[in-house]
């Protein structure tokens, strides 16, 4: 899991491609679109806390 998370900068889906944790979630186009958008924002320097507050 840690290794997959480390590859997220190069491959935004590496973390959720773990079927034992996320099942087939990587196949859900709507989820993947949102997830990749958030990953890109985080790697551009957006604060995770702020992003999470926007969601709730």
C-alpha cells in the first residue's frame, strides 16, 4: 500500500489499483475522474484539509 501511494505522483491511479483494498473502484469512471482531480490538486500544493472541508 505504501509503495503504491509513493507512485501516485507519476500514476494517479496506482493507489486505488489495489483490488484487495478497493475492489473494482478503479473501473468506476465517475469516481476516477473526481479522484484524479483531487490528486492533481494535492500535488499542485492545495491543502488536503481545505479540499476535504469543501467536500463536507
